[in-house]
C-alpha cells in the first residue's frame, strides 16, 4: 500500500468497499476555517457543512476516524480549534458559530456543556501518533476544563447534574432525571483518561488525583444507579430515585470500565434482547419495552 494514500480495505462485498472509498472522497468537502476575525481563522478543521458550527462532539468523534487517513486529513485540528476558544475559567462550550467564533447555547443549556470526552480523544490520538509533546501541551487545557466542569456541575453527592441536552439525546423521555447516567459515565471517563495521560507524562500527582476522582464517581454510579432487579443502570431524579427508563446512554459505562464482569454481561444481553435493544435495526436510543405511561421508580436499598 502507498503510505501517502488512504488505507485500503479488502472485503468480499464490493459495494461496502465502494462506500468506504467514497466516504474518504466526501470528507474532502467538509473542511473549513473560522471567520477572518475569529481566533480560529487559521485552523482548518472538519465540520458538517449543513450546520456551519464548530461542534464539540463532532470534533471528538471525527478524530477517531480521521486519524486513519495517513495524515492526509489532520485528526487534531478540530480539537485545537476548541482549545483556542477555551475561556479563562476553563469553559469549552458544546458548539460555536464558525463565522463569529461565538458560543451557541441551547435554550435549556445556558452554559453549553456536553459530554466531556476530550481526554479520551487525546489518549486515542497519542496511541496512534506517539506525540508526547502534544500531551504535555494540552494537559493544562484539559485540567482547566475538568475544573470548570466540577465547579459548575458537581453536586454534594459526588455526581454531576446537567441539562438533558448535555447528553446529546434531547428526544429521550428523561425529563424527570437530574443525574444522567451517560454524562456521569463520561465524566468518569474524563478522569480515567486524564490519569492515563498523566502516566504518559510520568506526572504522578496528576495520575493519582484523576484516578482517585475516577474511582469516586465509579463508586457512586455503582451504588446509586445500578438496579439489581432489572440488571441495568438508570438516571436519578433530584431525590436520587432511579428513573427506570432504559436508554442507550447507559452503554457509555462500558467504555468507562465501570460495571464488573457480571453487570457488563447483563448490559450486553439487553443489546441482544429483541424486547429491549436487540431490534432488527440496532440499536434504538430508547428501549422498545418502554411504555411512558408505566414509568416506574426505584430507590436503592
């Protein structure tokens, strides 16, 4: 294979191969710079043309496939654009207007918070590029962002309370929930991968601090959000009562390494269960056995 070309795949289904090849071609039309008066005017990053925004989650998730382009497309530019727009208190918002660089705030989300997955993305980039210098440069940015999240969304019970739109699942029937399982799972991931980045830098203090935070969040999720009767993790309402609505957001817990083997097997079984998430077109964001009129609540213990 030509190392200056996109990776090739060999598969018996040529239509699948054609779609793969065509996808790399389409990506060529999805690059832009910020407006000339913005801090990101000199950064060329991936975006979705129909929206004309610098989207936080879009930049994180796109880095996971752009890193396989053999550096034809930069995987980290979108992340760097977000870092450039970080505010003095550490805030990085969920979306920005490309032309003005101004943050875009959802109506129910006045601080523009979303799933905190930057450290996960950077850990993945490091293991594809081995760029330790980059890790050293972005660690203060990620640490400041982490402190902003704690200052604004961490509650006295050790869990994080955010608006529904922070989860990216705005159409899910979760209006009663205050502590979302997916946000808390990704906050645990945030701490877990910050600890791993600290290990890369041989920064023992950072590694210890974030690993301690990770286990703190993990313990609270396991003790408050796990339902042994249903074999599932749930959101909590303001009184820390489980809101028994099964959403696909729970499966962030697997990436966060939070369930033990037994609980993980129960979660995975529901992905195969046709009465839950195992539909003909997998996987629905909401379990098919959810009748809103019969929503139940469960208090741990």
